[in-house]
C-alpha cells in the first residue's frame, strides 16, 4: 500500500469520526444566521437614521435657515426633510417586516424568498439615497450659483459671462465632482450593508444546495 492509499484510509477514518448533521440541523443553522443578519440590517438602519437626525438638528441653526431663505430654498429644504423622513421610516419598517418574516419562517423555500426580498429592499434603499442625493445636490448647486451671480453681477458682471467652452468645462467639472461624491456615498453604504448582504446571499446559496440534495 503506497502513501496515497494510506492518506485516503486516514481521511476516511477522520470523516467517520465527524458528526453528520441532518437536513433540519443544517437548515436551523442557516435560518439562525439569516435572522441575525437581517436583525443587524434593521438595527443599523435605525442607528443611521438617528445619526443623520442628530446631525441635521445640530447643523440646521438660525444662520442655516436664513441662508436657505436668502437662496429661496427654505420651502424646498423643509419638503426634502419631510420626504426623506417619510421614505426612511418606510424602509426601516420594511427592514423590520423582513426580520419578522425570516424569524418566523419554517421552510427553506420561503426562507430563500425572504432572503432575496431583504436583499432587494436594501438595494432599493441605497438606490433611493444615491438618486435623492444627486437630485438635491443639483438643485442646491443651481440655486447657489444662480443667486451668487445675481448678487454680484452689478459690479462684476464680466466675470460671469461664460463662452461655450467655459460652460462645457464648468459643467464637466461639476459632473465629475458629483460623480465622485456619489461614488463615495455608494462606497460607504457598500461597506455598511455590503458585508451583511454578502453573508445573506451566502446563506441563500447554501439553502439552494440543501434543496437540491
């Protein structure tokens, strides 16, 4: 008997000594991991909401609102706050519902569906943040530039007369900066939720293999 045969024989002995988990035991392990991950997604969304709320309260002082009034953005800003709070509450509620569904799931196929739903909810949430941030940044930038020009054009009008080439450069530079800004936000949320989503998807693949056996 050569070395390879001896190694194979040794491996078989080791495999025989290892505990063999049943379908139900493996399913329960995956279910517990998935439930814990979705719970963390829910908790992180609440902590994130509280962080941005406290930051808004600290930054939105009288001077800030006076500046918004001067730029004719006060009403727009109030609506942005209202819409963002409503949408954020909706997503937090969806995260909670996803957690409750996964916690009470009793079969693998339903658990797989709920995992996919949770992943979609998180992706929609990140998509909303990126799209809304882009739109709000464009609106604020336009009004800030417009009223800055209006306030200074009486004495320095020639500085703000752009030819076509200068406008192209200005718009191109702005789009580049906005893309970098949104990219950083995407990267932040990719780190914040991405690790949990990867683990959740790994559970989904394990369940799929379990169902095929």
